[in-house]
C-alpha cells in the first residue's frame, strides 16, 4: 500500500518513511553549561545530521535502562545505542555531553479527538486543517511522537493532514485516525454528536457510519476498507438512555467483516460488563477502561487471553475538578485568559478531594489488570470535551497510573512501546537502532518521580530538535 493510499493508521511503509533534514548548530543551556546541539530546521536544504548524545541515562522504552549511555543519530534514525565505550563514531560526528540528563522515547496518546478544541471555544466551527496542525504541534511540544484520533475526523481532510505531516511539511506528532461506527445518528456524547454531524454537513466528508442492520454493518465496513482506513471505533453506549446501544449482532457483524479486511476494532463500551462479549466478538482494545469494582480479576484474565489492550482514561473525570489553569506546565501553552478561566473556583480545586472508597476501588481494579499482565496503554480522550488539553493530559494520566500502582518504568512503557505496538507504529516507542529518532531529553529522572516527564529540556522528532519556544509563543496568542 502506498503512502498516497493509506488512511487512518499509517501502514508499514508510512511508518518507515525516512525524512532526512538539514542541520545547523545552535547553542542551548544544559545545567548551566553552553553546549552545541544540532537543531534541524524544517524546509532548509543541506546534509543529513550526525551526532552522538553522550553521558546520558537512556530509558529504552521496553523496561530497560542504561544509566550512563549514548545515542548515535544519523539523519532521522537512531544508528546505535549503548555505552560510550561501545560506540566509536568517526571524527565527523559531533559528541554532545548531556551531563547526566535522561533520554526517553517520545510519548504516544492512543485516544484523543483532534480538531474541535479552540481554547476559547469548542466545537465543529474550530475544525480546520490549521487547527489540526496546531493540535499535533501541541502534542509535539509536550514530547509526543504520535496521537490516535478516535472516530471523529472528516476522513479526506484527516488524510490530507496526515500525509502532509508524514512528508515533513511541518514538525508535529504523527496523526492517526479511525472511522466511527454506531447506530444511525448516534455514537459520541450528545454534545459531541451534534458537532460531529454539523462537521459532516460542513465538509461533505464522512465521519460516522450509522448501522441499523447486519447488511448495513457489512457494507459500511467494506466502504471503510476501500478508503484504506485501518481502524474502526465502535460506540456501545446508550448515553444514559439518550441514545441506542449498538446491538451485539451488529458489532459482531462489524468485527467479522473487519477481520476479513484486515481492520481492527476499538471499542468505547458503556460498562466493564460489556467487555467479555465484545472480546468474544473480536474487539482488539478498549478506549475506556471502566476501571472500578466491576472490572475484576475474571475480566482482566479474559482481556489477557484475548490479547486486548485497555486505555484506562481516568484523568478525563478527574482533571475537570482540578484548577489546572494554575499548573505552570499547562499555562506555558495557553493564552492567559484561558488559564485564568481554569484557575481555582468552586468547581475547580487546587487539591481536589478523592473519596477513599473510590480510590481503593480504582487501585484494586487497576491491580487486577497489572496482575493479569493486560496491556495498559496511555490514552487521554483529549479534545472530546472542552478544556481537556492535548499533551498535558498525557503527563497527568501517567501520574495517575503510578498513583494506582504502576512503577514509573511501567508507566513509561505504557506510554511508549506499548501504544506503538498496538497502533502499528513499527519505528516508534523504543530507542533502538533503526527506529525513528523521536525522543525527549529530560532534566530530571522520571524513574525517580514520574512527574519528571514534565522536565522537558528538548524534544526530537525524526532526528530534528523542535523549537519549543517558538511553538509556545504561537500557542499563547
């Protein structure tokens, strides 16, 4: 499949596209020392860059770490990883001493909804090519290499932006997207649904595929397959009685036809009790974990047996009760008026209270997933509701993972190699030879405190260092 034909998740060839870019030398401050780092600028002509980052903690992404390692970059790829003594680059390679900093793979968000968030407003009127790029660049600013937008994008426009990003037209996280499927005129939450339908009418492009019969289900999957969209997101949720729940005979027909066409099915399910039948139907993963008392050891074992992944999505409920506008990590990417609106108030507290009983339920359920070795992957549902922001929420979700029982290393794996594997991104999520040079340089060690993923010194995508200051200057306007 050529890159020109691929929709949704980039195919294997897209995942391996080599993007070689020019190099210039810039100077940045690292622990008070002025060091030369190659900053690769999009759109200029010149030689492919070659440099070695030395004396740095390397978190590989698979659960292993090199406490004093080195990373050799050639063009857009990682050429070698190991100790300095193991790597012998020629004299033309610039060696940069990072003086004890930490490098980890760039993060991946496996559940988001791009395009609708406008920061001063939310809705279909904000969805545009420019806004999609803005959202992808916000992800990059926060150290993300890819994001999966789950069933809410007009397909032709999404494909256009995806291909522009892959060709190097602008620096950003990679854009992946899915087709959405539910009963006719239903699916996303009632507010979101209104805007998704309006956007379909505005663009004349397909977003949601409504199915009311087995025949419609099969035909819709075939239409999606013809567009080379490789993931279908299904909604199995009656939204508290305001919508119709996708019936088992329909999602089984969808899953069967999808399997025939090499398409994966990801589910938004209403309750944990929906999971077993969806697993039997052939669903690959769940974009809402429904973590709690109903997700016990039996369902966890069923998830493992079916090799299905789970996106817990706990932060979606938690962060709306918190005064996130007071968090400097978020304020750096928001206009001041927006940050002020999200500050401390009767609805948003600096330190929201957590009910002990609920917290115990979450920890127990999360523990069942860990004990069963279920693939837990990072996803945030960013953009699905107003003020649930791109990139920032991913770091906050990792903090929740650790609070509920993961080690920092497990959380990092859940945000790097696990989502890369699940989303078919064969060259992301690990710091290994041949992989894309997508990584984050941190001032502090996230293995000591997961909040140290916030200590971003620099972000590299395709071997090029982002100008984060320039991005932030545009974000706050």
